[in-house]
C-alpha cells in the first residue's frame, strides 16, 4: 500500500515538473516557432485543449484523433471527419498528412448524387492548404498540394498553379517527378518559353542524377523529360509558336507567310439550349463543330448575385479562414458537357440534393465556357497553346480570362516569398468561348406559370438536330468517313 502511494507521489511530481517545464520554457518556444496562432487559429482552442497542450499531450491527442478519423473515412461519414481535421491541425500544425488529406477531403469528397463536387467548399480547401504551407514552410508538400488543387480541381486561373508549383520547386525535398508538373502549369498559363526553359533544366538535373546513381528511377526520369522536351519542340514548330514568338520568326513574318496546323482559325460553332424538364432537372443541349472526341464544355448554374462571382467561376482565393460549412443559402452547380459527333446532350438532376442546390434566389445565370489552354494535346494541335487556331463567330471572348502571371515582390529573412503581385503577360491574348443565359426561380422550380409549361431558353443561333441524324451510340471518327472534316 505504501509502495502504491509512493508511486502516485512520484508520478504526480513528474507530471507537475513536466507541466512547469512546458509552461515555463517549451510553451514559449512552441508559441514562437510552431504555434498555430501564426495562422489565426489559436483562438479556436478551448480551455480543455489548452490544458492538454500545457501538459505536452497536444501531438499525442492529435494522433489519436486522426486514427479515429480513419474510421469515419471507412464508414463514409465525411461530415464527422471535418471537425477532427480542424482540431488535429490546431493541436499539431506540423501534421502535413492531416493538412494534405484535409484539403483533398474538403475539395473532393462532398458531392451530389451524380458525383458533382460541392464547389462552395473549394475556398475552405484552399485556405487549409495555405495555412499548411505557412505552418510548414521548409517542405514542398503543402505548396505542391495547393498548386494541385488549382491545377486539377479548379482547372482554371493557371497563374495560381504556376505560383504554388514554383514555391514547391524551391524546396530541396521535392521529388524529381513532381517538378515536372510546373511545365504543364506553364503551358496552361501561356508561358511556353518558361516551360521550355524548365524542361532543359530538368533534363540537365536528370542527366546528373543518372550519372550519379544509375538506378531505374533515374533512367525513367531522364527518359520522361527527354521525351517531353522533344515533343514540345516539335509542337512549338508545328503549331507556329516559333514563327510567332522567336525574333527571327517575327522579323521575317514566318507565321503570316507559312503553313501551320493552327491556320486558319477553326470556328467551333457553339450554340446551347436549356430545357427545365421538372423541378431542378435541366437538360443542356447544343452544338460544337469539332469532330474529334475530347471536348468538354463547362456549364455553371449559379445565383445571379453570387458573391465574388466571375465568368464561369468564382474568386476561389477569397478567404484565409477554414470554414467547416459552405454558404447554405447559395446555389452553385458546375458540370462538364461532353461533346460527341459535334453535339452535347446532358441531363443534370439537382432535385435530389436540396441542401447543395437550395435555389433560394430569384434570379440565376447559366454560363457556358471553354478555354483552349485546357484542351487535350490532340485538340491543341489545331487550337494552339493559347487559342491561336480557335475562334467562334458568336461567342469568342477576350476579356473573360486575361493573361497574367504572379511576380514575387517580398521575401522574409530566409528568402521565402511573402508577397506577390499580378502582372499581365504582355502581347498574349487568351481567347475563350463564353456566353450566358438568364433564368428565374419559378422556371427552375416549375412554379407559377411554369407548372404546366416547359421552360426553354437558348442562344439565338441554336438549331435543333435533324431527326434521326444524331445517334449517341455511334461515334464518327475523322479520316474514316468520306467527307469528314476536323
């Protein structure tokens, strides 16, 4: 009995001593160098969490919570995972896996019945990525993950992907293969010469690595970069980029006098119609005069007064606050219209997800958008890197996506970039296809005068398909049918 009492006394002394040490020294050291307060989240700690932090249980508790979150992932209980992610990042801001998984979870996992993402969550996913990068500035991972969110999920504003991939590439621990993705971000942002320069740098680094270790991974990296570089050089010539942008090409007017794959610009002939079949169920139909498979036209339906809305997108980088709840009173739907045989026809059912599509506003905008820079390579062979071979007689737009890049203007004592500013990419236009239609709540909900009348809105140039001509189960392939054109 006396032994047990002595043991309890010793344990109490150890705990108190650890608490004093933590409170007197470790707490101040952590607060200066590792505190989540640098991200503005320290105020979110409750008293019991502060006590656990004082006694050194912060990381231990975060680890236990993250194991518990794994169970919720397996069960598909995604809503329960959100507060655990937030609590883990507050308790242990050096948990990079939590930040990375949290970004993916918030940005990708909340979907409707047809697997369309709830894009109202995207600003919070980006905010979590930015916080993770601030808390872990010495590793590439959160810079890369944030860039990937811009490049893949948002698939727009490519200057943002360039900026984040550039920062990831400055970190020494970045994997060689992940450096390659910056080249693709450069291409999509219209910075072709920068992509080419990076390819040469990557090839030099891959050759050096190959000479040093000669392992299979080094061979694979060298072969990949070499193939990408060779392909890029061929495409720069065939697409007329060299003729347009090299000093010799401009001086001798090569592009105007030569024959290139991007000449003459191809008219895509876009038109669209939206038919409200029933409450919150809309069929989108239209034309796209490009025969090869590979076109996906973006369609967006949103509140007409959606805060910080831009043409066919939002200001995704609108906040540094990680919110666990999207704006429940707003509607934003985004989908892809897949083109086959020069037409698209897609039914979008939003009736099964009233919390994701509440339709509380009186007026809505339906937007159609296509950017040649996002096209697959076989389409870009005709359209060019920045739409040189792309046009539309009705809906070509030069204002929807200005060509810009980020320029660093401020650095901290370690040389890390702290401030950026946007600058135009001079002399480079970014033509896109863009148009919009207006629709009101009564039409979408089939209320009022539309209870027994089918709402139909369309562009002025829309033409109905000929009866029996379009068969969705038959794919027309260029060069295999007489009279087929590109």
